[in-house]
C-alpha cells in the first residue's frame, strides 16, 4: 500500500520526503523516473549548449562586422594604395605604419587571427609588388611566428591552418617540420602537408615520395596534380625513378600520370618493365601510359601478352594500339572486333581501327556492310569525330 506523499512531509523536509517516497515506489516506476530525469537533463544540456554556441557565434559575427571594415581600411590605405608602389620605390624601402596594425584591439588573439586571414586573402587576390608588400607586412608584424606556433600544436586542424597560412604567404618551412606530416595518419593533415611541401621546397619538392607509406587516394592525386602543374618554377624530376624503385603502388600509378603529362619519353623503358607486375591495375596504368607516350617499341609486346591479361588490361592495350597509330595491328583489331563476345572490347577495337590512319576505307565499309546491327552501330558511333579516347 503506497503512502501519501504528505505523510512523508510530517517529519522531513521536501527533499528527504521525495527521496523516501521514491524508494517506496515499484522498481518499474523508479527506472522510468530515472530515464525521464536523464532524458530531461540531456535535453536541457543540449539546448543550453546550442544557445551558448549561438550566442558566441552572434558575438563573433558582430565583432567581425565591426572589425573587418577597419582592417580592410588599413590594408587598402597603407598597402594596396601605398604611394611608394605608385612611385616604384623598392619594396624594402617603402615605409609601413606598423604601429597602426599593433593597436590594443588587434593584439587580441581572435582579432589578430582576423588580421592574418585578411592579409592572406589579400595576398591571394594581389600579385606582384602589392603581394610582396603584404608579405613584408606579415613578417614585420611577426604573424609568421603565430602561424609557425600553430604547426607545433597537438591539434591537427591547427597544424593545417598554420600550413595553409605559411604556404599562401610563400614562407619557407624546414623539412624537419613538414616532412613527417606528409605521412600523417590524418588524411587532411597529410594532404595539406604534401601540397605545402611541393610548393615550398626549393631543392627536392618530391622528396616525400620516398617516405610515403599511406596510399595516395584518388582525391589526393587530383589535388597533388593540380598543385604540381600550377606551381611556378617547380623543379620537375625524372618520375621513372619512383616507377622503378617505389614500393608504394599508388605513388607508382601517380608518377605514370605525371610521366604522361610531362611527356617524359625516356621513362618508357621503366614503364615497360611494369608489364610484368603482378598487380593488374598497375599493369593497366602502365599500358595506358605507354599508349599516351606513343611508345611504338612496346606495341608487339602488348599484342603478345594480350590474351593472358584481364579485361581492364585488354581494353587498355586496344586503346594503346589506337593511340600509337602504327598501322601494324589492323588485322588484330579486326579480329577482336568481329570475334569478341565482350561489348567493351568490340567498342575499343572499333575505336582504334577508325583512329588508325592506315586502316583502309574499304575495310571499314566492308565491316559496316557485313556486320550485325550492333556492330554497325558501334562503327558509326566510333566514326563520329567528336568521340575521343
């Protein structure tokens, strides 16, 4: 029989009465009350956290709204529109009112970060003498030291932020500080360190290829390729070195793409050796590379190994023969087009037949006249000049 709650209040205060009343409840109700209390506490905590974050965000946005025009005014007046630039005064001799950038407001860490962000943003927008003057301002305000301290942070996102700032401001970073980060387990940190190393290293921008153990993901390769091909005055090495010696298959595959981009014909012998590699994906990449290099000496070997290869390698061999355009494998291509049961093989054999300039027009006409409806469609599709390999 449950006691009424008022009976507990006769000799106890409210909290004690609640406690004894709770102990006399059935176990199921006690458990339900605990779960309700936990749920209410979690809800209140979540709403409290959201409100605090929104309030902080509101204050930060308001601060940026008030401060950014001030920073922009300083940078525009004393850097972008500096009279010394108009008079062609050497960058090192231009007077900068550094004290105006060292106000009490801008010494605040959060506000100083806003200043760094704006200088970096202006540096991206302005090249030449304005960019050089922005870099000098960054150095004289000792903001580079702030960015270097971020690189030593235990937080990976702070390291990434520091590297981005130093890279955008063309600051040099020693190999000791950046090379270990190119092999970090954190993907974003690893990718940013590799991009920074390529941009900032003056002597061996590809040295990290020797120490990379983690695979280069496709997105990493796209980002690296963009960095390599757009960085000015970068020292391009012989990529055959890594094709021959690197144990990292993704590095080898990436170097094959770079060999094609820079048309390194002397790398062909190293690439041909990859045709004996056990990894069929790497063999396919090597065949693709040989085709784009138009390495005619490899063509007989490609035809010789064709029937022992998986489908992806066979397709790359057919494409490579079309790119080499020697005219020596017309009958081989004709045979594959007529007798293969695989649609992709017939399509690529037809592409290479059409692409090969030595292919007689009479042969193509014959194939169209005597072919099946599907083969006729494939040939007409491949004869479209807009269709590329």
